[in-house]
C-alpha cells in the first residue's frame, strides 16, 4: 500500500506527463500547413482525434488537482459522495479518483 506522500508524488508526476502531452498536442494542432483537399480532410480527422485526447487530458488534470487538494485538506482516500474509505487497490489503479467503487458504479 502506497503512503500518502507516494500518492502525492505519483499524482505530481502524472501532472507533468499530461502537461508535456498537452503541449505536444497543442504544437501539433498549430503546425499544420494548408495543402490540397485530401490532405486537409485527413488532417481534420487527425485534429479531431487530438482534440479529444486533449480534452481527456484536461479532465484528468482537473481530477488530479482535486485529488491534490483533498490531500492538502486531509480528505484524500475518502469518497466525496458517501464518505466511505476508498480501497487502497482502487487508489493504486486510479489515484485521482474521488469515488469509492460502490458510488462510481452507481454513477456509471
């Protein structure tokens, strides 16, 4: 079972990875030069996929920042919906999760 400090380090490392990835996505989206129609259509499909990845990354960043706030407030590891303790195995898999397994299943 990871300590709270190890979880915080893991979350901070993931934030760094996401920041790097999002800057790469932004650079790729900004780098396109106009070409013929076929190339533009292909680029547009690729851009849409990149935008989806970027949005998913931004959602994960928000969740990580919220988890770091819960660590600061002493509320990390407890479900934000029901208050139950989140199992360490769940936190191993999803260290930024705000919900216990039961509440997450109810919302799915």
